[in-house]
């Protein structure tokens, strides 16, 4: 991965993340996607049915991306990503987002959205 700057996209298999990845690839960026696939079905393999959208992103753009099944709550896995790639920029879309569920499970949302973001920020710096 050396053609253009490398962008890490957290939550890159989601709706907003995957559309962002299309734009980044189209503009010549190298893209590394990390996603825990919490909203996907079971059976995780690189570009399995869980990551069909990422396969389609590559098909649409004609360009490759790197995908890692990583939860931002696992700081050591984030460390590995930053050790593996020379990341120039991070676009952070990894979050839980269902309003009704967030009211029922506020601590789960806090842990994922706030603690996960803090993990990412600590690894970046």
C-alpha cells in the first residue's frame, strides 16, 4: 500500500463508512477498514457475507482495500493496526447508534462510543 496516503476508517463496513471508503478509494487514497461487524450476520471471514458491502466497494472502485475485523474496545488490536500500516489519517465512524436501544442500554453505548473512541485516540497519539 504505497500509492497514496493511507486512511484508517473505523466502522468502514457500515453505511456511512462504506460510502466514505468509496470516495477515498476513488480519490487515490489507500484504505484500511476496521470494523467489529456488530451489526452484521455471523460467519466472519475476510470479505464474507458480513462484509459484502466492502467487496462491492472494491468492485465499484476497481481498487483494493485492507479489512481487519477489529473492535475498537480492544486497544491491543488497534495498536497492531498502527504497527502494521503507516496511517496518515483516521476517519472514525465506529459507534453504536440505535436511539431506542441506547436508552435501554446506556452503559453499553457509553462503553463502546466513548471508551472505544478514547482507545482509538490514545493509539493515534
